[in-house]
């Protein structure tokens, strides 16, 4: 079979390897589609602490496929089942796992990071992932390509829960990329009063309107502060989601919030990046500064249900597809920022 291996920053190689053998407590999935995430791109450019130097790894954690082999000790799954696979595998023993927060496990494993992921034709699923609930049946009417996007949607859903949006809220999403579009869609079905999206790219701002953005702000030519004050009659935004990895935006967001406003610093920054915050404004306006990372299995389940019910439509977010053999080209395309999501299609379906 073919597999695309990450060796070191900026080095991806597609190689022929043996199909993984499974043991009694494992399963084998024929990967049908895997989408490229911003995390994949960061690993490709800068590496990851869970991939030691000299180790090669198959990246990819937005995965959909079909079970082709099930170990004799595995129950509840069978060959031919269409599935998706959320990446974060909790240890099952720590306080966070026991509370249902597998995404916060300090001893986590993850497909595409510490375990070979989806940029290969066949992927072995270890027992800990099956036992931990990382295999979700994919309804027949959801394409494999859409199935790959349930994972980033679930991360946005986790964010939505944290900020507790209501029908009274004006929400600002900073970042008009594919995850920004997911934030817009989720907030719209939550019934918020208005969703404003800000970005520096007019092409993405134009595209994001079809996902429900009520107002768009091109911050390359317009003051974001003035636009928010105009759109909120001087109050500020009730909720801000920083869906970009930009420290200046995180600092600026504090000054754009209404009294009792909430901000979720959704886009992470590099390690040891310090961001100046006007804590006096936080204190006197009763602001809430929040952060979420990844998603729980509950977030994933609810996000999959939204897609299955047709309340969230993800297919149009995929703007370009590549074959597995073209994976290095696909990464360069994704890094260019063209389009929205880039997906590797591994099999005809």
C-alpha cells in the first residue's frame, strides 16, 4: 500500500509499505478520505514534540473510511462499516478522561501525531482507541469527504459551548477560513442576533457570506473597532471567537467586547508567546476570557448528528482534492491559502 510519511520539517515522502497487520483487539480501516488541517501544516513546517527527531510519521487526523478487518476480541463493529475517527485518544485513567474530557488528557495519544494517521491507504486502529470510543459510524448519506470535516466542526462546537451564545448576542468571528465558516454556521443555528466576520482577504469574506455571515469586515482597509461599534450601536460584541493564530487580534479583542462579553481564543499561538491584556477592562466590564482545544467525544457525536440531520452542510468547504501520491503537492497547495479545505482522496467510492 501507499503511505505519505513526514520525516522532518518540509519533508514528506510517499512510499510503498506493507499493509499493517492487526492483533485480536485491533481493527484495520481502509482510508477513503483525509483532509489537511492547520495542525498538519504546522507539523509539516515546524515539527511536533510527540514526533521525535529521526521518527517518521503518517500525518492526518481528519479521517473517514471503511472497516476492512476486525480483531476477534472486538465487538460492535464489522467489516464494511463506514466510519470516522476522532483523533485524540485519552488514557482512560486520569481525572479528565473520567470526567469525559479525553481532549484534555495529559497522556493522550493522537492519530496523525503520535500514531500513524490518515494519509495512507490502510490505517491500524489500536485497542486503546476502540475501547476509548474513537470509532463513529458514518451514515450512508454523508460522503467520506464530509465525514473528514466532522472533526474540525466538533472543535468549533466545543468553542460554541464555552461561550454560551444566545439569541441576544452579536458574535464576531475573526478569521474567514474553513473553521471560521463552521463557527458562523454553528452560531447561526444557535439563533444569535448577528454574526460579523472579519478578515484581511476579500475573497474569503465574499465566500463566507453563503455560510450565514450577516456582516463582513475587511480589516485591510477598515478599522475593526469602528466597524464593531457601528454594528452594535456602541456596545461592542457579546462574543468574539479568534479563529486565527494572531496575538495582536487576541489583545485587540478585549477592547471590542461589550460588558459581560466573552472571548474564546480559539486559534492557538506558538509556545511561549505572551499576549498583553488590559486586565482593568476585564475586571470592570466583567469579561470572560476562554479557551478550548480539540473536542470531546460528546462534542464529536453532536457535531456528527448536526451533519446527519442536514442542519450543517460541510461539502462545499472542500475546495480542492488530491490523490495520495500527490500529498506533498497537496500540502503546498494548502499552505498557499487558496480555497478552503484541501482533501486527500485515497480510494474511489
